[in-house]
C-alpha cells in the first residue's frame, strides 16, 4: 500500500445444508500508510469464529448425530509494498495467528496451535492507470481439521491438504473511472501428504462491473463460476452464483456493502453443491492521519 487508509470490515456468512451447515463471523481492522514516495506498510488484526454442524453417518439413541469443529482464528498481518517503476510494483505479507478446533463430541477437546501464512504479489498498470493487473500467491501452514462422519465418538484429525492460492485480477477503467470492469480468477491447489488423498485443484472465475453515477455513490454486480476436481472424485463438478453491492462515500469515509449468493461446490462432501450466502460490510477511512484522498 502506498496510500494511507484505515478501516474495519465485518463478514457474516451462513451456509445451511442438509448434512453440513456453518455460520462465519469475521472481523478485520487495519491501518495502511506510505513510506516515502515508493513504499508503504500495512498492519492488520483479524479474528474469525465459525459455528458449524456436520451430520454423522452413525445412529445415536440420544440423537446426538451432529458433530462440531467450531474453529476459531485470532491473529495479525504485516504487509509491505514497493513501487519499482511507473508500471510495476511488488508486495509481500505475512500473518501469524492462533488457530483452534474442537476435536471431540464435547467442547473441551481442543486442538490449538499457532499457524502462519505468506503472500507475495506483483502489480502492473498501463494506459495512465486505466488498465490494472495484479497477481499474488498465498500459502498457509495450517492443516484442515475435517470430519470423519463414520466415527461416533470423535472427529478424526487426519493429514489434510495444505492449500496454495493464486489470485489474478484485471481491472479496466472507462469514462474517467465512472465505469469499472473487472475479471478475477482464484486458483487453489491442494497438496495432501499421508493417508488423506484430497489432492486436487479448484478454480473460481468472477467477472464484475461497477458504475459511479455520482462521486459519492456506486453500484456493482457480477457473477461467479466454480470448478472443483479432487483425486477422490470421479469427475469435476461446477457451481455458480451472483453478487451485488453498493458504496457510499462521505468525505474521506467509504462504506461498502456486498451480498453474494452461490451454489457452491462442497469440498467436504465431494460431488455435492449447496447454497452459500454472505454479507460483507466494510468501513474505510482514507487519509486518516497523513494525507487527503487521491482523486
């Protein structure tokens, strides 16, 4: 980041499904500031809490067939960016967080440890900033805890995939930035080691458009197509969805609200698709302490 910005965003996501459901509440607070004319730093704190249930395959006379992992994350992220020239920049970030999961039928059987993630990226701009492209790769050292629904007494903690995500975006600005067109691809690679063979690949393609009819208000809409292929699946399966959002600009403050509805492919249950709805609300303050917004 080379412009100063601070803010907070809040995400609420709920996924009801016959065999699997969860509600995610996630918060982030951060501050980004320039260092000279070519560099910038960002500091973020984040937390994420999930309330979930998975229906087991076993029979239970007390009807306690649902198991819960209840994962929780709490940590921070430090990021840095540097502009190499008029058309290219680089960035690097690292995060450290405490991750915990409930491994048993009771709520006291916890697995907690510190984990981390790293991200490196490139940024390009052309045509006086009207054509922008960025790409970054992220890797995390966390292993997923997943549910073996055939086991009655506990949730199996097995070697699960280490995900690597590569995200690429292209943004075009038309009519002086009043109309913005974007195309994003998120490619996720899963590498399994051990008995759990869920090595595979997933990709998401997201086209979107945003229109600023006036300086203080914008509206946006887009679509999404998902494709998942794992070693355990006989054939790939795809999902689809739509998104929409609004932005209100009040002086240096931006208020963003985005809603997404997807028929998302379930990696927990390969071969199934389920409804996925999410609401993201973000408040950011540009030029909080150092400078005014750049037009």
